[in-house]
């Protein structure tokens, strides 16, 4: 039996693996005397595992997974988001989005409406039930952030924000305009 070269976690991993290695080419190379930061890499893996795990446990009660969470998060934060915009944000295929979106629509968490100006443009909105679930997921993850930031002191939130922005490719740093607790129609570049 021939082993597969990679074991992908989800379609996003597959999509990112097939993308040109622009980020790797732009990243500075390690000097010969520099060792990889294995301690930080490992902590980052564990932090992500636990951060996402809190939401995973809640999603399981709805028979949803991480893909459902990602879609619901952005649909809730950006009412009227088009399917094309969502595909660009998530960097997934239409095929993988269709299954997840269909389930969210069938279970009444998301609704699809024809665009007001262009009826061919399908816009996505969280239903009241979808808004409640998105809020519960955000609260679960906010508690983990709050506990970690408390240990960093008063400069913690700004330091964490700066670190996370620096970890993200500049062209992908799109965040919500909304103040905490608000939803927004658009996004801004940092």
C-alpha cells in the first residue's frame, strides 16, 4: 500500500497547499546560526487547538464543524456578504462552501437573499437563530482570550493584536469595523 504524501485536515489546508508559496518566498530566511522557534511553534499549535476546541464542543451539539463556524462567523459579522466575497475570505472552493452553506440554510441559521441592486448576487444573512449561535461561539472564545490577556496586563490587548496582525499577510488583514458586540456591513484594511 502506498502512503498518501499529506493528510489534510480540511479543504482549506488543501487549497492553501496548492497556492503559490508567495508567503514563504517573502518570509526572511533563517541565518545559519538561528534555530527554528520550536517552542513558539508548538505553543501556537496548542493555543489554536484549545481556542478552537472550546467552540468545537458547542458546535457538536448542532452536528456542525469548524467550516460551519467560519461561515456563520463571517455571515453574522457582515450581513449581506455575497457568496463570492465569502469564498475569497475563506479561500475555499464553491463545492466545499455549498455543502456547509446548504446545511446552515436547512437548519435555519443562515438565509440567502437576492441582492437589492443585482438580483443575481446572492447575499447571506444570519437568521435570529444564527445570530444567537454566533454570539454563543464568540462568547466562548472571548472567555479564553480574556483569561490569557489578563495575564499580560494593561498592554496585553494591544500587544496581542499587534502580534496577530504581524502573523497575518498584510493583504489578508481584513477585520471588522464593528465595536465589540456590534455587527457590521463591511470591513476595513489595517
